[in-house]
């Protein structure tokens, strides 16, 4: 069994080391994208005219092929993990910004009015009322962004072996070892499934007020409960 996970010495890593590297290169950009998307989406909610140009810019950036993005960044960040992670963070915005905007806009106006009457300022209302109610939509966006990021990390093998599990594809072709290719493909797929399942678990924990069987067409919490 151990022979299955034996890797060429030029990879300078174990199989499970590559798994951890893959998770880091995939999920840190999604986290960075979320930190940018949260305030940006709130601006788009408050200033409706801003949403179309923001959506246009993120869509155009998403249309740039990852390899072209890498080539542009190499002059500034070199053959490093950062060169892979920056495009992935940018790509995540095209999913996260609309997900957060749609989720926040779904909060009923009477709920917002009640929160304002209770003395909630704009920031507190956003953090304690709007985001909790919008959690299902936000996590749905995170699921798409995370799975996409896990898949795209493998492209980093083209720039100095920065593709984590994707590096096994290159080694498998060089050494003519299908075993390495299968380890890469299956490992990436399993990681995507596990991360997606973990996010579903997070959604269940964050939205205990919603039925587990169906999370659609359910009235949101009263403001006092959402604000806890």
C-alpha cells in the first residue's frame, strides 16, 4: 500500500504533504475573496448603480485564462504560490459577490426596519441581521468557489511545480507512471467532495432555524433571534 503513495524525489514532498499544500493554495484565495466580497457586496446593495459595473469587472477578470494571469504575475511575484493564489482569489469574486448581494437583498424590508427601530446601526445590522439570514446563499457561493479553486490549483504545475496535486500529472507523464496521474485526479476529486461536504455541515450549524430537508421558501428569523 505504501508503494502506491511513493513519489519521485524531485517533487520534494510526500503525497499527504501535497494534499495539505493543495488545500492551502485553494482555500486561502477563497477566504481572501470572501473578505473582499463582503464589504464590496454591501456597497453594491446600498448603491444599486454600482452592482452592474462591479459584476462586469469581475466577469471580465474571470474570463482571463489562468495561464495568462500567471504569466502577467510572474514578473511581480515570481514562480511562487502567490502567483497561483492571486488569480484564484480574483476568480472567486465572480461567484461570491452575486451570492452575497442576492442573499442580503432577500432580507425582508420589515426585518430591516425592525432592526433599525431596535437601534441597530448599518454595520451592526449588516453583521448581526443581514449576514446570518443570507448565510445559506453565501455558503452556496462558497461551495462553488471552493470546488472551482480546488480544480484550478492544478494548473499551477505549469509554473515551477506550484500545482500541488497537479504536479503529479506532470510527473506521471514524464516518468510514464499512470499511478501518479490517478493519484492526482482522484485526490483532487476527493478533496473537492470533502470540502463541499464540510461547507454543507457549516451551513447546517449556522442555520439551525431552517429545516434540514428543504432550505427554500422558509421565512427568516425574527430580528431578535437573528441578532444573537
